[in-house]
C-alpha cells in the first residue's frame, strides 16, 4: 500500500471507521445531561488542567465567545469553577469542579466498559494491531496540533 490512491482509499476508510466508532461511543450517553461540546470542554480541562477561557477555546478550536457561553452553561450546572486570574484582572481561570470531575469519570467509564466488552471478543493478534493503530493515530493527531 504505497501508491497515492491506496493511501487516499485508506484515509477514506479510516475516517469512516472513526466516525462510526464515535457514533457508537456517543451512544453510551443515552442519559447525558450535557452536550458533546460541553463534554469536550470538560474533558480538556480534566486532561490539561485549569486555564483561561481563551486557551480553552483554542484547544477546542472554537471562537472565544462560543467558549464563554459553554463555560457559563457549565458553571450554571456547577461542573466548572471560575476564579480570578492571579496576574491579569481582566481574565478568569476555569477549572473542573468536583461534580465536573465525577461526570467526566462516569462518561469515561461508560465508554471504556463498552469498548472493553467489544475488545474482549477479538483475537490477540487483532488486539496487537489495534494497539499499534492507537499509537499511530495519536502521532497523527499530535503532529497536527
């Protein structure tokens, strides 16, 4: 698989597989109290720690006014905490609240339980291939960030 058309076909197949997998993972959220946009912002805060709304908007690849609305809605649900920036009085720092951390953990548990069950039906060689694929996909994403 070295020709440009082979790589292009793989790109299409891989993209479609990721979309389908994402759809299944979203399906674990049947009783979700927040949107996927809100969940993504919480997950970024869980992974990267407290930050300004502008930095969070950049990481989420949305405009700052959109992130301001997301943060306000998450604050209304007591899922994030806002505190003054230590050196810039015009800024705030946003972090996960204990309720936000619990929600992220519950979401992750539901996805991981579904994936674990699905993976348990695969052969060891298939598991090894997926393990390599995860590493490669992480490299692809890291290169674009």
